[in-house]
């Protein structure tokens, strides 16, 4: 068997992995002990600061270390106030290095709350923040993962700082949705940009209708539709037209629960002015109880209410 590589057994692999994890854990404990033992309110240890860099680049979700670095930044801010000649320049250089450091941490976890919160906090304390650069960073990371809601939230914070127009952001949101309709973050971001009114609600209905007809099984657009339908400016005629469209979609996708749910949302408002929709709601809930057995109890509860309302409506007509 000479000259052949030895294939490690699963037990050997497990033992090696545990040994490696123990080494990392020991190094982490030593590093945290060093940092916390040198933590002071008026000064800091450069070696401890460097150790915090190493830990955060491996695991950017250690909030204690981000707070530790904030304390150091505050120390630097106070020091800059005492140096009238070069204080601001030194502070800017220190903060720029800190901004670069957060970007070095992002590959380890682009969805780390700690990184994005710390980065924004730095910018708020920066004497000359480059908000345009932050905006470019958002665009970069959304192109890598357009469902990273941390980046969407960060972008929303930046819009007010830069003065980006509403039309620009709506177009950006539309472009991202046209690339991928299955994007909860983009739909949610869009809902934070505008208050629905008679002028824009038709545009939003057309957009989301296009999405649900493209992929009826994807839930993200349906949630946005429910939000749009909550707007009272949508006329009865528009709701009835949408209901007819979903009747056609159901013929193509008879087992899609989202189509039936949308019909329930629509008839929920239509029934207020036209009791004939009570019969339809009862039919919808019975079908949902079959299509979505995990929520059977919920649908049966709604069904009971609909049947009671129908009974009350019939009693009034007699």
C-alpha cells in the first residue's frame, strides 16, 4: 500500500475538527481576556485593538468588541478636540481605517448586524463623511445578494443623507424586482418609500400583478399585494377587475393557495357593500383548508365567521 494517500475515517476527521475548534476557542478566550483586562475609559492598548481586529474578521458578530472599538473611537474624538492643529486630520485618518476594517469583515458575514451598525455609527461621527461611497457599497453588495435586508436597511438610512430622489429609488427597486421578483427585501423597501394614493396605486397594482402571474407560487409578491390592497383608495371596480383576473389565474394554477388567499383578501372588502360575496368566501375557505392543511384550523375559524354572516344576511332578507 506504499505510495497511497491514507483516507481519514469519519472518526479521525471528527477528532481533528474538535481539536481545531478547541485551539480556536482557546485563542478566542485568550484574546478576549487580553482585551477586557486592558479596557479603560480614557486610553486603550494598541495590541488589544489589533487582537479585536483578528477576532472580528473571523466572527463579526461579537457585539462586545464592536462596542469596545466604539469606546476607542470616542477616546480618539476627545483627543482630536485637544489638538487644534492636526486633531481633525488624525481623527479622519483613524476613522477611514476603521471604515476600511468593517469592509474587510463583510466577506465573513455580509448579513452581520454588528458590521453595518458600526459602520453607520462611524459615519455619524465622521467630520467629513463620504455618503456617496457608502451608497456605492450598498449597490455593490445588493448586486451580490439582492435579498440582503441589512444592505437595504442601510441604503434607506443613506437616502436622506445624500438627498436621493424618490423617483430614483423607486426605479432602483423596480430594476431589482425585474431581475428577481422573489425578493422580500426589495418589496419591503418599496413599501417604505411611498404612501399609496390614487396616483400611484394603479402602478403598484400593475407591478405586483405582473409578479404574481409570473410566479404564482412565490409568496413575496403576494405579501406586497396584501399591503397594496389595504389602501382604501382602491375602487370597488378595480378590486372586482383584479378578482376576475385571479379567477383566470386559478384556472391555470388550481392548487396555488396564494391565488385563493388573494381572492379572500379582495372579497373581504367587497362583501361590505355586496353580500353576494359571502358565498364565494365560504367556497374559498373550504378550498384553502384542503390545499393548506397545516393552517386548517385558521381557515375553519374564518369559515365559521363567514357562514354566520351569511346566515345573518339571509335572516334579514326573509
